[in-house]
């Protein structure tokens, strides 16, 4: 039986993504929805991209765009050094591309360009790296960066009075559009969590793999989830994201 599985922010942790896919016993029939941020953090960012390119050849895969993926793409295309990006994981990405040929890098540029901003399933589930801002839905967004930079959707879900009914006039309009929303982007370490967490109808799957927590996969229907080992234990001697 095929499943729909959402995978949180990888941040260069190739060993972690291989481990957690194996623990979830994924098959080519499963729909694997990667929520973005494949790079910046651990030392195998470019290799994660290689892995995902190959995985898409054999599996049913949707790859969403994360803010770090966009930052890495800007570096690859413009070769501009954004100091903030370098500090927040970009240095590891730059190092991971050492030895890559122009032909290999061009393939990666096409990968970054092919990433999707969001996915809506017929079951009325939305998937995005960060969220959206327009109260009519992501299809009406004015700025693409909202899909992979915005944090207000998650903050809104965290702050919404859980006793409110969706029929209440005070219930946030953005949270009425979809039955469920799956995101990454904002590490759950910020609220002291390390497992996929639901707030109202928003599920956050970024369990802090960029830092000292595991990478997570969740079955979007059953809500069963699987985790890698804490990613820093797979990369001794590295610091991940600062």
C-alpha cells in the first residue's frame, strides 16, 4: 500500500536522510514530499542534491523549495558571497562543491530551478517549506519568497486559541483554507520539541536536523513518524548550522 510521506529539513545531512528513508521502509510506490532546505549545515550538501536527483529517477518524489536552497542557488549562479548565508551553513555548502565540474554544477542549477514552491493534494492538504501570507491561499501570493521565507503561518498556528472553532469569526482565515498544512523551515527546537508537532491544523516537520536533533519523516495520513539518529552524531567533528 502506497503512503504519502513528508520529510523535514535535511541541511546537508546525507547520512541522516538515507538512514531515515530506510527506517521508514520507503518504496517507489510511496509519494515522498521533501519540504525543502536540502543544503547548508552538515558537510554533504552537494551530495544530498546528487542523491535527490537520482532518487527522483526511481521514486515518486516532490521536491519543494527552501530558503537555503534559494540562497545556495544564488551563490552558484552569481558567485556572490552573502556573509550571513555563509555563517548560517553556507560555508559547508561551498566546501561540499569543491571538485565539482561546471557540467555537474549546471545539473545542480537545473535541480534548484525545478523545485516547487508548494503542493496541494486532492485531499486538501498543503505542503510548503514555510507557508503563505495571502488569506485567499498560496495561489494568490504576491511574492514567491513567502513560500520559503515566511514564519508567520507557523507563529499564527502556535498563537491561535485552541478552543476556537473554525466557524468562529476570530479563527484565522489562512487556517480555514486547508484541512492540514505540512511545513518545515522553523526548527521545533525553538519551542523545545524534537518530534513532528501539530498546532491547530499545521504540522511542523523540521525537528532540528541542522543542529543536534534528528531528521524526521511523517506519514501524512496515519501520523506515524520515523527519525534518524541525532544528525550531529553522524558527523563527528562538524558543527552543523551555527
